[in-house]
C-alpha cells in the first residue's frame, strides 16, 4: 500500500490515507523551488515566492502551500515557511498549465530559475526562449500526464 505524507493529505483536502488514495491517481504533487541570482537575498526570494504564488492562484491553481521551515528541536514553534519553495497538488492535465504560468512568470521576475520536482523527476525552467520552454515543458508533461 502506498503511504501518502501528511502534507500531501492536507494539500489534497483529505483527512485519512484511504480517502486520499481514492483520488491519488487524479492528483500529482509538484514541488517548486526558486533559485535566485547570485546577488539575490532571502527577502527578494520570499517576495518572488509570494508573487509566483499569486500568479498560480490567478491561474486557478488552488491547492498551493508553502512548506514549513524545519525548526530545530527545542526551538520555540513559530509559523515560518521555507523561502523560495511551493508545493502544489494538481491534476495531471494541469501540469502543463503550471509550467506555462511559471515560465511566463520567470520572464518578468527577478529569479534565475525555477525547478519543478515530481516523484524525483526534475525540470528546471530558466529565462530561455518561449519556443524552447514549450518544447522542454511538453516533454516533461508527457512523462507525467500520460499524454
């Protein structure tokens, strides 16, 4: 039996493994990480993460979360998020749309690249031509959406 992490359950809006497994085939978890330019700082990266989050929400991607920051044992609990990271739960047919939104966002952002991770498979999008981005994205989507 496949065990889904608690974070995946909450992103999928499920409370138990059985309920989530029924819809597992319809949702894919995408881990997105942003890489700043060498002179970028955490504040700029956090702002960029928020901007990408908004862009994805505007594209009707609703299951978006910022992963919590790892806190050392004994530290006071605070609500802190990993800088430059997002997690999305989407239907396989929406993977391409996520990539298109990220590619378009990269063209106007102050971020060097964005990496999409699905089940250990990684795609890094940079500020390359739209034609090249589309072809790279098409190949990645084919591997994960069954197209």
